[in-house]
């Protein structure tokens, strides 16, 4: 393995790490910002989901802009935007400013998702491309894990009573530190990007042949440069021809089956609710009655499982094949979601005076006297009763502790279902979708096809993340996860009928098999 290309790939993949960190860090602050800004469930959904809107727009625009000014320059801007978003989020004085900060982060979010793998694919030797690009996927899930751990550590520090925490204001503003800490790796990324070269493919496209020659020579060795230069120039000529492809060509009858496969996978990847779990992990675990601190710990486990099973996917995708991994994973997702729905459906809630006295709350406990001794058979009714007695802000802060005191449900069964869901997603729909999209479309339409499916995927994510808190408050946890399970079942049966196997086949062979004239 070429050490120089490995070092470049690791640096650039920090963009993937920041993508994962930014996506997951919000899960730890949802209850705090709800209380601080007195947010409704739909307002909370907008704070969390706003990144997916600006991300979708950035995904559409970043490719063409980077073609004009270069991948490296856009990635430097991405690092800067991540820093700005983190600092503005941490210091936001209002709900509106927090949303604006999140929208800024979403621009970096979408651009990084598109450009990091593109840059790596263009900079590394062909023999190392698969492994180097997979570093970015690993970096994303490591970012998730780092965010969950950071949230847990800062929460624990805020409750430690230490002078260190008090001096930094962590004891009072832990959630602001959770959001602001991202500026540190973002700044490191910003600095390190100045030490990586421009993409040789982009340099050649701009006629900067000597610079491209130097970059390729350093990475691949001088003996391979002339062959690589010729190959890149031929590829650029082919790309010019394919750039004339239009969206209407994607709707041709001969591409109908391929488009159907892509749409089912692209929608299903987000519609099964994975980003609801990643973005709201702590909120979900609070509803299991384990308490706020334990909810943060279990969120860390979500990150660990995500990393481990992403490694499983990297190891198996070229051995087992795309179709078995995808169908097995979706079946496992459906079963896991049913377990979660069943666990919440069996829950009941009853707050006694003894249980209320056993927990520490920073308000007058007599406010809850009207619901002492009442029995609630679902989480919606219990939460509405808490909100009615305490108001939305205090209910958001203390619902985890109150559910822990009043809830009668199997928290470990629900945890097993959530972790099973994350594991099955991590070795199937998560990584396999992007591999399949890069394989099933013909060369001339691949760029616009992946962009279009990626945009639909982002919009689906937005809808799920925006309305998840509202779903929980309106339908309850059991019904919400049952809906996700039904989506997984529909996706499984559709893909069982139409999903092709692409393992071990050249792109040209796949085009002959899948494009029906």
C-alpha cells in the first residue's frame, strides 16, 4: 500500500468524520434546546432536519462548482463552514440563529458527502481505490461514535461538580459545548487540507499538465505517469460526452427497471428511519425509562455497533455479493424494528409518590400531584400529562427521569432491537446502496442518475427527521417504529423481485444485462 496515498486519504476522510460527527452530535442536545428555546416537536424537528435541506442543495451544486475551482478548494471551504457552524450553534442566542447555524453546517455536510469519495478516487492508484474510498465510510461511522462519546463525556463532566467544569461553564451549558466541540476537528481538517495536492484529474482538465505529472509521479511512481495521463485524458473526453445526458434520458423505457431498483433502495435507505435513530438516539433511549445518563451511554453503543458492522460490510461485500447482504440486512432491519415496536407497545406508566420522591428534580414536585397514582397505557398519554402539569420546557428536561420512575417496560429488549437495527443497516442499506448505484447505471447517465437518486434520498431523510418528534408525540413510540418496520417489509419484497446481483461483473457487462432496449 502506498503510504503517501494512504496519508492523503486519511486527511481527506476527516471530512467524512466531520459529516458523521455533525449528524450525531445533535442527538445529545435535543432535550436541552427544547427546554432552552421552548420548542414544539415540529420546531425541534426543523432544528435537527434543517441540515438535510441545505445538504441536498449542496450535493446538487458541489460537483459542478468543484469542476470549476477544484476539489481541494471546496474541501477547504467545507472545513471552514463546519467550524463556523459549530461555533454559531454553540453560541446561538435564539431558535432562529440555531437553525441558521445548522443550515450552514448542512452545506458542508452535503458537499463533503459528495466530494470526499470523488477526490480520493481521483488521487489514489486504481489498485488501492476500493480500500482508500472505504476509509471515508469508516471515518463517517467513527464520527458518529466520537459524537456520542463526546456528548456522554460532557454530560458527565457537567454533573461532576468539578471546578474545571464550572470555570468553563460546562456545568450550566453542557449542550453548547457538545455543539461547539466540533470546531476543533474542523479546524484541524482546515489546516491539514493545505498539505494535500489538487486532484490530478482536475489539473489535467484545466491544462495544468506539469502539476498533474508531479502529483501522479509522487503517488504512483514516475514509470506509470505517462500511461495514467493518457487514461485520464481519455476518461475526460468520455465525461464530456456523457455530460450532455439530461434528466429526461433517465426516464427512458430501457432504463425503467434500473431506475426502479435505484428509487426503491434510495428511498428505503432513509425511510426505514435510520437517521431518526442517529439524530434522536438519546431521546429514544430516554423513552425506555433508563434515565438521561444511561441514555447517553446507550447512544455510545449505537456508534460502536455502527463501526463494527460497517467493517463487516467492507469485508463481505466483494465476497458474499450485494444482493445477499442487502436482502439479509433489510430483513434484519424489519425484525429489529418490530422488536422495538413490541417493546414500547407493552409499556405502561404509573407515577407513585414513593417513586417521585426517589428522584432528584429541580422544581416543586407538588406540580405532579394530579397524576400521582394514575395509570397510563402508552407513552403519548403519559408525556401529555407531564407537559400539562409542568409545561413544555420542564417536561423536555425531566421526561427521562420521570419515565424512569414511572415506566414499566423492557428497556433491554428495546435496546436489543435498536442495536440490531443499526447493525443490519450498517452492513446492508448503508454502504451497499452507494456501491450499487455506481454499478447499475450506464456510463453516459451515471452522473446525473446518482445525483438525482442522492437528492431524493436526502429529501426522504429530511421528511423522516423533521417529523419524527411529531410522530412520537402524536402516535407514540410503538406505532412510529411499526411504520418503519412496514416500510422495511415493503422494500424487502420489492427488492427480492427486482434486485440484480452485480458482484464480479464489469460495468460493460452489467450495462448489457440491465439496459433493456
